[in-house]
């Protein structure tokens, strides 16, 4: 059931090979940004159209509740563990990165389920939107607690960054707003809107995803060097943490009797790590943290692991244990 090759994944591998060969192949940043926005818009529309058909069911409510529990639980768990061998700032930044989500990983998982005929709820796109910001908020709070006990900052009288501004940036991120807006439009437009938008949101989707994943393969190779000389424990965390977080999501999804497809996507969300939204905010909110750690780990190791191994593994585990 879960063994046919996906052209999008093959394009990701092609990007990795091209990057490894130090080819001059590259996607202009503006095009890459457009592809990212397209995928989020198409995903939001598909989710909205699906919600228009299903309505608010008990499974929708349970899935969103599970997503919120993971959004708060994963960064707390990560911080407590990382604090044992990292300073508070780096621990908070990495916990935020792994407590938030990767939209591209989620989109790839959606395409994977579509390719294998596994049904899932369109509301899972809403679950992704819900899981993006809590980790950032918690990381800022944890970092501020560390600052309050930092003797160097106290001696210099350095003020903490304004929490309100950071919250505004995390809650009004353009990509997140696009996802929510597109989902709302899909919900309001209904079946007639779905038919009208099908050439845009369905027919083009696979090609756009393949193109974007090729770019991600190039970026992965070019950023993995950030991890040279880092603690081996961080490299282990970048692979083991997704497996642990996915297992927590599996247990939660099974206990709530969610469907196989929804459990799979919940596992993917819990296992993914942000490499766009969170680093952009954390770079300013927790300037004391080392960007090469949280960015290098999420993009250099966790993202390719999830794309190549994680998604098929999570789908197989959900197929094995979920009964909803």
C-alpha cells in the first residue's frame, strides 16, 4: 500500500544530488516564495472545500483538540530535555522549532495520502495552523525567564524584547494568514467553488510540489554544513525527537479513535520542525540563541528524514494501530 515512488520525492532527491554535485542549479528566491504561497493557498482551499462537505463533526473537534495538546506539550517536553545539555536560550529556540510545524512536510504528507487513496479530513489544515504559534509564544516566555536570571543582562540593564510585538508577528505571519484565509474561502464557496478552482488547486498541485521539493533538496545540502562541529547529541535529537513526537501523536490519535488518514497527518505535524516561520521570528525574539543550531537541525536533518523516511513510516504506523 505504501511503497510506490512519488515523483515529488524523487525531485527532492534530485535536488539533493544536484546540490551535492555543487551544480549552479537554483530556484530564484522570488519563485521559491511564490511556490510556497501557492502550496499553502491550494492546501487551504482543499481543506475548506472538504469542511464544506463534512461540516463540524466530533472527529473534527477531537482532531483540533489533539493538535492543541501537542502544540503545547511538544515544546515543553523538548525544552526540559534540551536544557540538560544546552543553555536556556538555545534550548528554548530549538524547542520552539520542533514544537511548531513544517507546512511543506505536511503538504507532502497530504500528497502521499492522496497518491495511496487514504482519506483524511480537510480540517487537518486548520490543525496545522493551530500548531504553528503556541511553540513560539512558549519559547519567548521561557527565554524571558532565562533572561531574568541572566547576571550579565541584569548588570547591563538590558530590557527584554516587547512580548506584544513578538506575539503579533507570530499570529499574523503572512503564510499562516493565507492558509486560514484560503480555507475560509473554500468553506464559503462550497462545491461550486471547488469545481471552479479545480484546475488551480488540484491539477497544478503535484507539479508545483515537485518543483518546490527540488528547491528544498538544494537548500538541504547547502545548509547541512551548519551542523559541522556541533554536539552529537543534537544530531541524535534531530532524528529521535520526530519519532518520539510522532509516537505521542499516534497514542493521542488512537485514544481519540481518529481515522487512519487524520492520525497520519497528526503524526506528521507533531514530528515536523519549522524552518521558515519559527526561525524568522526566533532570530529576533531570542537573539541570544545560535541560528545554526535550530535552523541547521530542522532543515539539514529533520526535514529530509521526514520527507524520505518519516512520512511512509508514520502512515504505516497509523495503518497498523488506528481503527477510526
